[in-house]
């Protein structure tokens, strides 16, 4: 806004001087040019942002403009409009209504001996310009405010993205620590309970075999105790295995099979083909969650943006990792200049595992999610 009004300021100062040369005749053109240079010099001085010189310089400029108009007439009253524009450009905080009134008073004094038609025209134009500048000021002020809000939102978005990555990293480490802690706990339990129980069974078996030739009845009793001890050990082993087995409901919550069932239940959705290639192996729950969410996002984008009617989903297992390919027959863009929030979210989820998301445009739109198998060792 300052640049626009500053340019208008110079135009409303210089143009009236040159037009007045053709409208009026002067005794000394040198003195007239000196007045023009003086007014331009005052405009330059008014560009200072000092609060001490804010009011004095503008009052001096308005008074000088009124004096020049009083002596040379023509259309030099427009110079006072230039001073009015300065109220909305070089401002300490906001436009000063008192200074507008002072400029209007100076303009009224300069026009006091002019025709009434000219006076009314000049005052009306002054009011229109004043209102226009005021509206322009508040429009730019709102624009600056919105720009500031947008910058804050963008900064918050970057902070949120960074926090999401940190949380994902921490989740991965916590999952690894929890798995390691659980393995240690189970190993200690097997060693302390089952291990000692099996050693005791071994010793009882050897003792029963040792006394069998001379005391068969006692040996039979000892073998019965061994049988009971083995039954107890087997029950303890079953109990440990049951605790190791994850909750079936949690496993199914983010499984691709369940997602395929949900998608196939919709009668208005696209035709979805789901195939598995290679030799499947167990995935971490966090890996299943990433594949589940990326499939959801890719299918949603294919239907919403590409208007796809057929979607092919291929989950391929290999020794190097797992690859999820989602291809649809929807509209294909010529190129991808920037990623939307959905694709960025897919990349961020995969980045935690050291994987990647690839996008193909030919012959059909294709999104590939690649997760390495040994992601625990990454980093």
C-alpha cells in the first residue's frame, strides 16, 4: 500500500505543476520551478518515520501547497491531496483523523475566495479521496493480518509435522524396547521356571532308571512323578505361549484383509482386486498400520480425485521387504508439481521405517509403498 500511495503522491504533486504552466502565465518561471522542487523536497522529508516530525512536516507541506495555490492558482489545489495521501503512507501506527481535519481546513482557507462551484467540487473530491484511502488502508491492514495468520498456521503446520515424525520415531523405539523387554521377561521365565523344572525331571528320570533293576515299584512311582512334572511343564509352556500370542482383535483391526472386506461391502464403490505375491511373513503391527493407512489414502484419492472405477491392489513379499502397489484406471495428471496432504502423510509414515513411496503416471496412476524387511537396523 505504501508504494502505491507514494507513487500517487508524486503524481498529484508533479502533474498539477506542469498542467498549470499551460493554464496560467507567471512573471518568474524560475520561482515557480523552485516551488515545485521545494514541494518534492518536503515529500522526501515526510518519508522519515520519526514521530516528532510526523505532524509538523505534513502541516508545513499542506501550508506550502495552499500558499502555492493561492499565488499561482490553476489546479495546484491537487497538491493538497498529495499531503492527504501521506497521512495513509508514512504513519506511526494508524491514520490520524485530526491531521486530515487540519489539511481540510488549510484547503478550505486556500479556496475561500474561489467560486462556490470550484469549492464544492474540491471538497467533494477531497472527501472521496479520503474515504478511498481509508478503505484502502483497512483492506491492506486485513491483508497483512491474514498474511500473518497464514504464516503462523504454516509455522504450526511445520511444527506439527516435526512432532508427528518425532512421535513416530519414539513409537518405533518404544515398540522395539517393549519387544526386547518382553523377550527378556519370557527368557527369564523359561529359564527360571521351565528350565529348573526340566532339570528336576531329568534328574528324577535318571534316578528312576538307576533303581529300576533292584526296586521296580519305586522306579514306577518315580516315573509317575516324572509324568506329572512333564504335564505341569507342558501346561506352563502352553500358558507362556498363550501370553505371547497377540490379541486377535488388535491384529485384525488394521489388516488389509479386513479393509478389503469393508471396501467390498460397498455397492457403489469401484471394483477392487486384491492379490498377494511371494511368500508372506509376519509383519510388525506398526508395519500393518502403515500399509492399512496408505491403502485407505490411495483408494480414497483414486475415487475422489481420479474418479476411478477399477482399483488393483498387489501386496508383494520378498526377501528385501514388502511392496504395496495400488493402481487405478482414473484420471492421470500430466505431472505432479506438489504433493497434497494425503501423499505427504503417506511418505512421512513410511520414512520412519526407512522405506519410500513412489508415484507412477503411466500407463495408469500408481502408488507404491516399499517397506524394507530389516527396518529395525535402520539408522
